[in-house]
């Protein structure tokens, strides 16, 4: 905590953490992609399962969304808790105390995305639209939180796929670490499975950690919104809800320092050249996909501002939409689809990657909607104005660019 100009107290809402990393394990098998990826492509996750071959892995501590509809959440939460306990008993973790982790992720396209893993203060985060230092970028579907809360309540450790943006046009927080990377202690350096690229992590402590904290304080002093959640909105919201419930039963000293008050995330500069915002596409299963495309076109203001492509079987087309911004275009489309799905009791899924949409829609059983890309320049302006984007508006990069589970932290 620091007192800034005009005696305004600036809190350290992004701090070092006691990070857990696996010791003497095959990291290529330990680290798997975020659970919300490839949600309609079980063959991806089956390949992951075969690749791991029973070795210790973060795969055993998550529930891929591809399986959510057929599992018992209570049983899965218990299973995950037992796996974590087993990993502790086998002493597979080493603890990296009071540190940040500077991360360089070489994406499949060769660009290197820079980030820092640390802990955010959940008391400074809000996903309901209230003013706060850390805010959600999209609508949070509260019905998706209970399952995640059950898993977190049963878990001894957290393992994040959450990515949080900072609005640092001057490159003052993360970029200085890139210049010192060669001198920082190396924690890991390996190829990610399933064509996920390469990742290196270095320990940041001492003077370098304090310099990062000072840069974050300076950045916070310039704007009320310090961070916007880019990926993992619902995971962070579940952590928040769990903490808000837990702290009601804690005395004040425990509230201050309880590990569940914080959540492990990776922060990224929204202006990092390796970061791009990719559209999250829609697939809707219906008896008459072509009619759905026609109905959507009729319900949407016609214009040339945005081009929404659709595919089903061997057919395809474009719906021209009039809207003053991407957010309004998405809001209108999503409202129509939500109504259609509710009336017809059909299924909708949110897909990363154009080719994945084409593959899923190829048999003609569903309508694939391919959304235009979103300009990232307006992200902070939108959130700071008190608005959020509709659910599943954009993704940070392509599917295989997503964060892989790797670092862990105790939350009990």
C-alpha cells in the first residue's frame, strides 16, 4: 500500500505469490490448455488423455467443458480434491515463495506474448458493473458459477487460465522485465502439447519485483480501472463468490491474509503486439439451419458495417449488419439467438477458430456463425464507461494461443 498524490491511498492489488510448480516431472504432460477450449471437439481432449498416459497432469485437476453435460459435479469436485491430495502426498510440488513469474509464450504463429503471473486481490474486483480497480470485460452468466464454486470449495490449490489486461501504452510494467529476462532465474522452458507453441517462465523477486509493484501503483494512479479480465471471466467470478461467502465466517485478521482472498492470474499489456482479439463464433443445432440464418437476417438491421458469415453443410452466406460498434452488433445478434434457443430448446456452443466452426457445421445439423474480429483499442474505454461486452464476445488470440494450466497456488 502507498499514499499517492492528494493523499489518495493506492493499494497493491497485484502482488507476489507463493507459486507451486511440479518438480522433476514431464512438463509437456503436466501442462494442458484451458478447460473451455475445444468444447465441441472431444477428440482433442481424448488425444490429451492418451498423450498424458497416466502421468501427473493438470488435466486431472480440471473438468474440460466438452464433458460438462454428462458428469456429476459433486463427484468430479471430490475426484479433483483427491487428486490434489495425492499430488501433495507424493510431494510433486516445489514452492517458489514470494515471487512473480515473468512468462514468455511463443504462440503457434511465432509471436511472443509477454506476461507476469501473480495474485490479484478479490476484494478489489467486481463483475456486476460496480466501479472497481479490476473489472469484467463481458457479461457474467451467474448460472455458470455454482459448478465452478463447488470445485474451488473442494480444492486445496488453484491453477489459473485467467488472463487480465493492463492499459499500459508506455510499456512500463511488463516490458522492463523482458530486457532483464536473461538475468532472471529460469523456472521452466518447454514445448506445449497439441501445437500450443513454447513457454518460458522466470522468477521475479527482490528489486525487480518491487520495481514492478511501483510501476503498477503509478499506472493505477492514472486511472480508476487498473485491470480488465480478458480471459477466464467466469473462473475469476467464481473465485470472487467463493471468497465473499468464506470471509463472512472469518475474524478480521484472517480476512486480511487468508489465501482465498487472492487469485492467481497472468497479467498482459493490452498493447502487446502479440495479443490479438479473435471473435468467438457460434454454432446452433436446429432442424432447419438455413431457416435460422434467414430469420436472423430478417431480425437484424441491414447494413454494411459488419459482415456475419454463416455456414451449414455445403451452403454459406453473409448477413450484412448495421451497427455503430462491435458491442452493439454482438448484443443484437446474441439477444436473437438466446431467444431462439430458449423457444426451441436447442443447443448453442461458442467456438474458437473458423476451421473448427466449418468442421462442426459440415454435416448440416447445425448453423455455424462466423463473427468478424474485434478491435481491441476500445476495450478499456467500454469497460470504464460502465458497460460490458455480451457473453463470449471475443477471445484473446486463437484457440491454441490460450493459456495453459501450469502454475498453482494454495488457497486453503
